[in-house]
C-alpha cells in the first residue's frame, strides 16, 4: 500500500513518485531497444498517470540514430493495429525501493544532440508494485480492495462509528462464500471482500465491481486496487481523466435506501455466480448502451436495439429457430421456384430470402420468450418499432410528441434488455418497470 501521505496526495490527484532508476524496454524478443535513467511517475490534474525520465546516450551516433527515427515517424499504418514492437514495458525503482511496473507504453520525448540525451515523457495506463508480506502481516484469505469515486446509488444499511459520531455509510452484502462491503468516505468509496477458492483473484473483484455498477446505473472505474494473498499484496494505480463525464443510465433495480440492500445482494450474487470474468458479452452490451446514453436519440435507439439482438443470439441461441414443418415448406418452395418462369434477378432475390429462413430470428426468439413468461408481448412490439425506425433511418420530427414517443420506446427496450439479463443470471428479485409511467 501507499503511505498515508502518499494516499492523501493520490486522492487529491497530486501523487509523485520520484524514481532513482527507470528502465523502458521494447516489447520484442530480439534486440529490444532500451532507455534507462532517473525520473518521476506522477499524476496530472485530471488524474492521468505519466512518466518523465532522463536517458543518457552512450554515444553521439546513438543519439543521432534515435533522433533520425523520431523524424521518420512511428511507422504506423493508418487503420492497422499497433504491434508490440511499438510499445515498451517499464520497471521503476522509487526512493523507497519499491519496484513499479507497467506495460504497453508509447515512448515520446525530446532528443538533445549537444547533451547526447533524451527526455522521455509518456502516458501510463496503470502502474503496480508487489509487496511481500511478513509472517506477522500475512493473511489467511485472498482479498480484493478498490478505491473509487463515489458510486451513484448504494443502499447503505449499517452505521460506522467515528470518534465523535456515527453515520450510515456502510453497505454489507452477503454474497456466495464471502461478504462484500461498500464503505463511503469523505473523498472516495471503497469496495472490498474475500475471493472464493478457485476464482481468479483479478477477475473476481472486477466482476463484483462491475455488478455494482450495473445495479447502480453508472460506470465508476477503480482508481486503485489492492489484491492480497497469503504472502504478498499487489497495489495497482489506474490512470483516469476527470474531464470525462461519468456515464449514467436508469438502474434496473431499487438500490437506494437500506431495505433495498436485499435487491443489490441478490443481483450481485447472481451476477458473480454466472460470470467468471469481466469481459463477458453481456457486460459489453451494457457498456455500449450506457456509453451511448449521452448521444442523440437516433443513435441511442440503434445501439439498444442491436444490443438486444446480440444478447439474444449469444444467450438464447435455441430460441427463434423455425420448426421442422416450416423448414420442409421452405425446401419445397425452393424446388417449385426452379420450375417457375421468372426473371433471374427476381428468382435470386426470392431464393436469397428463403435461404435465411433456416436461422434464428430475434423477433421469433422474443415471441418464444413471451410464451415462456420471461417478457411481455408489448415489449416485443416496442423493440420491433424502435428497431425498424433505427435500422431504416426514419426521420425524427423535432416536436415533443415524436421525441416523447421515441423516449418511451427507448425505456421500454431498456426494460427488455434488463429482463433478458435477469433471466440469464437467474435473478428473481425486485425490478423497475421502465415501460410504465409511475
């Protein structure tokens, strides 16, 4: 962990780590390029992480060659993924002897020929150091701890005592095999808990935080994470940008007042039991929806309608498939068409249409889910309406009636998306009915 003064500076986004030695090494196996020298890791005013270091060249020719490479550019081709050879990894030893590590760094800087040196100043995505625990400080269980900006909505249900008073700033969730706690402090929230046996240490905490974000309807990224096991702890500091607005959306479940803790507890339990890592397709669709929530209405409609379609294909693949009777009729229709006197272009158009009828359809899947009692029929109609308008670029009239109608359809689709999510993770607790007024 950081010292108390370092943590306070970190919270104020003023952390500075002076390093006696920094090594930047090109991420290639054969003859990697290397920069070495003293420098500093620091936070910017907006919370971004940067490194600034001084590299002394071994000769004037080495400095000239590096300067020539700078003038020639990075060699990156537009539209192409950046290869590993364009990135560097970092190992930095600070004044306290801690070794900070980072990866995927794009090296930028200024070369001085008279000084035969280079000043490097580059952005970092994160930095981490591993601390060995003494026998006295060792722990019996693996644990995760996150420091984050304040979460949008949390049903705090326990009081915390201070020297002079107590406050309702603790939310205790009993999730499978362990307990998760959310604590509110003056400048930040913290989320912590134990990591179950056989679960990946890094992924489990991330999934817990992700589930809390979904339940509260906002993206709160961790500013710092500490993972602790039997013998060591790994502290990771993340780069951020406070200029970016916090993405928010209507939350799926009531989770504001203390009685709502049962809803959050059920949701988090179901979510972390179903998803083992934070990179699921479900999370990807939710992130697309919430990040589009600040766009124009047409784009919001297009994103949510396609995300519902993608969710159906990923998690309900057996729904929406045509029955055997229908498939037999399609086969017979194709045979008949071959003997009908039609223009070739018309024939190919019809055959192409029939050719796609043996695959599942989103509309068919939704109607089957209506029959199963998972969703209501009116939500299917809402999705069809918004999907057709978005897919065919229907003109949105600039009047209150049209705008309200598209907003109604959007919130109906948001309810549909949440219902499908709840079905996937087997959540059966309270939910908001966003398609209904009041």
